[in-house]
């Protein structure tokens, strides 16, 4: 009887040790997962060809992408939030005239700059967006403010400006956004439209404002912080020669931007009308959630299959909850960069 009791007791001790080690193993795994962080950005997609790019211009784009991503990476490395990383990274690109966002935004038909931006927090599924903003220096900051300081998700035009002023955001003269390069690009497309083009050609010309790489440059960022929170943001001037208050995909949650801690974060760039119709960013997340697809499989299906079949062009940068990252585009190029928790940096422009 005593023997039986001893056997039973040592059996119980063995089981509890095993459970404990399994528990601590699980804990370690979840700690490892939590300390993973990553960041991925784009600076627009389109007919970006090496033959149209000077060495200086290429170097300038790469340097700015690297500068921007390192700002966000440092924030994440020091334990900052994915929200802060996305905002600061995008602001570096908004302040650069190289990109079609903030300073350097493309011109509308009326020769103004109307800016769109959006942001989403993957932990709370909270989001903020602005459209048609003309005098707020940082549209991405305003989008985040809409999320944190208002009861709404999207504000537009004058109302968005009033809100920005009330919240103390930096207001600039609309001339701040002017760049000669973008202005010339508008004149070129307007001249083309004056010639006798049929409807389809006009449509093509509208979206081809930039035979020499001048249309592109919407910016976006997705980050995963050490707490496992994903955030995504997008900022743009839209499309050259846009009129009638046209709004693209960039400020639309689910099209231009999406983030969900259970799946992934996405920022889009390309021909906005198609991205709205295909709900690109949400579709990627949904395929992961409902079909258990990997990030790579989902981004590939949405861009190379669904968007392409409809005739849309562009791409996305995306990042999942485990720090996997994906660049996916169906254009000749996309300004892009990524950095993981080991500090490995990728900066690319063309398809390869
Ligand atoms: N998606 C933007 C828009 O349609 C433009 C771009 O990404 O190039 O407004």
C-alpha cells in the first residue's frame, strides 16, 4: 500500500513538473513573440523605371526612405508605440518634396493641393481620417487626432481645418505645399487634355500625369511594436488634375489603410478608384482571418489577382502580427523599405 502511494506521489510530482516547464516554455514563446517589432513603408507605386531615373534622384529617394524608416525603427526599438512610429515616419516623408504627400503633393485641376490621410490602430480597431485638407501641415497627425480627440472617423475640407486649429495642430499657408515639379506636371497634363482626345484617351491621360515618374509618391507605413500592437497610416495629395473634390482610397479605412492585431496592417498606393472598389486593405486582413491565408498569400491574391483583373494598378506594404512583412505591387516599381527587430534594412525601388 505504502509502495503504491509512493509511486502515485512521484507520478503526480512528475506531471506537475512537466506542466510547469510547458507553462514557462509557453510564456517564453509569448515573450519572444511580444518583443518582436518591425516596420515597413512605401513612397508610392507606378511606372517607376530605372531608365527614367537619374542616379542622383534614385539616391535621394533611397536616402529619404532610409531616414524615414529609421525614425520609426528607433521609436519601436526604444519601446515606443506603433502609433508614434507610424506618425513620425510618415511625417518625415510628408515634409520631403520628393513624395506626393504634405509638401510636394500633386495639384488639383484648380491648381490647389488637397490632402488626404488615414490611420488605424490594430488593437482597438479605432481609426481616423481626413480628406481635402488644404492648410494643415501634417495630414497624418490630423487623422490621428480625429481618432483620439473626436467622436468621428472622417472629417473633410473646411471642417477638418477648423478641428485642426482647435486642437492646436500646425496650420500653414496653402503655398507651403507648392513645388514647381508638381505644378509643371499639372500644366503638362492640362495641355494634353486640351488636344482632341476621345473619352478613353482623356481618362488615360488623367492617370498618366507623370510619364516621368511625377504622379507617384503617396506615402504609407505599417508598424508592429514590442507590445504586439499593429498600426497603419497613409498620406497623399491624391492624383494630379483631380477635380470636383475627388477623394481617393488613401483616407478610406479598408481601402487605403487597415490594421487589426489579430491579422495584419496594410497601407495602399495606386489608382485609388480601384482600391476603393476592391477594398484592398480590408480584403487582405479578411483573407487571413477567414481563410487562414498567410500574409504573402493574401497580399498576392488581392493585388495580383483581384485588383489586376479589374484593371487597377498599384501596390501595398503589409505586416502581420508575427512581424512577417510583404511588399506586393503590379506596377513597374514601388518606393519601399522595411526594417525588422534585428535592424536588417531593405530599401528598394524597382521590381526585382
Ligand atoms: N492612391 C492615391 C489616390 O488615388 C494615389 C497614389 O497612391 O498614387 O489618391
